[in-house]
């Protein structure tokens, strides 16, 4: 072989090597579906992405994520849940991560074979997503927010903060699949605390102002916000309305308090999204959803917005401030 032939062969080999490596890398790329909040919604999708990176999964290198966002569907276009779910299923990802109950139900209806990981579903058993938390039994697993158990604790928190309250407005989303269950739990908790509960249901964000005006006119002493989803996407508006109507507010997500709500006692939504990555990792490594118990939160955060309390003319008990995980001033 002469020198020219040798150099040509060597150059061809050097060019072929990275191409082969790239082809091999592309062949190992795993596809994940994500049906949840947009990046602008409280750093949640970013927490999921970080959880994946912590486990060695990097977008564009060894994973590809197909995103569909729930914000448009939750803002009055419920038909989009089914449409987006069908789109993701047609892409045939190895696992689909879902956020709210409506998204989880839509994806479960669209596929019985692709594994589904829930992130922020309050009660997957009541929603019909799994047979039980310990033995899901189908293609769905993930994390539960345990919201129904939190409702009584949130009402108790209001009572601890405002011992003299007697009437509480409960804001509920009429379109939430778990609305009836949450309202029933709230009514039971109210009875045990000797509080009269007035439930106000809305089905669109445009109805929020009227709902708060109704609670104010009904002389409610405070407001309990039931559920997340559409409410989460409108959390700044809801916190503003509560303050404008002089209603101390309690929520099941700390993000409401960060934008002006008064109180929250809840598991960390951000931690749930980060933790969801571990379920994806197990499934990509061969685990079956039916064999992965649904996890319930074990750590809860009490967050108090002292600035909002002062705006409402309230004095938060010192013992409660000392128990808080975060006090916003």
C-alpha cells in the first residue's frame, strides 16, 4: 500500500468512527412521553428533568422526551386531554409521565400496554387508575399526593390560625374527577371541627372572581382551595382574589403561598416531579408498573406567608410560626 492509499484509508476510518459512535448512541436513545405542566409552571418540569440527569439520563444524548402540556386543556379545553394522550401513544414511548388526574385518565384510556407514571394525582385508587397502592395491577404506577388525607389537616390549620372561624368557603373545580370525593372529605372534616362549610364550584378560570365574591358576600371567614390542576395554573390570580376579598386562604401546594396565599400544608410537588424520574429509571431497566407500589409522601411542608397575614391584619400564633418549614416575609 502506497502512502497516498494509506492516508486515504486512515482518513476514512477516522471519519467512520464518530459516525458509527453517533449511530450507536442514537440507537440507545430511550423515548419518554411527558404530559404535564409547561416549564413556566413552578419549576416542575425542570425538577423532573433534573431527576433524570441525576440518574444519568440527558436529553439529546441517551433520552428523548416528547412533551405535551396540560395548561391549555386545563384552561377550558378538556377535549385536548384525549387528543394529546392519543398523540403520545402513537409515538410509542417506553414510558409516559403524567401529572394531573385528567391527564392520567386520558393516557390510561389510550393505552393498556405503555407504562404510565403518575406524579401529582391525589388519589389514584379513587380515580380508578390502580387497583391498590401496594399492588397497582396494571400499566400505571407512580406517586400519590394523598390530597384527600390532607383536607382535614388543612382545615385544622385554618382553625389553629383563626380559632374563632365558623364559616369556611371551599373552592372546588367542577371538572376535577375527584371533586366529589374531596368535597365529601371536606364536609366530614368541617363537621368534626364544628365549622360550617360552603362549597363553591367553578368550571372555568373566568368564574373565579364570581366565586370569591360569593364567598365574601356569604360572610365566609376563610377559604379552603380543593385540588390542583387548573387551580395551580391560576394560583397567582386565586391568591390575589383571596387577599382582595379579605379571605385567609389555605392550599395543598406551597406554590400558592409563594405567590401570595396565606397557608399551605402539603407534600412538596417539586420533590414529587424529581422522584418520578426514579420510576422512569426502573421501568427503562425492565420493571413492570404492576410490580411497583405507588408511593405516598412521607414528608410534608408547612409554609406561611407572613406578608399576606399582615395584609389581612392577622397575627399568626408564635408556636405555629416555629413549626413552619418556611415563613415568607
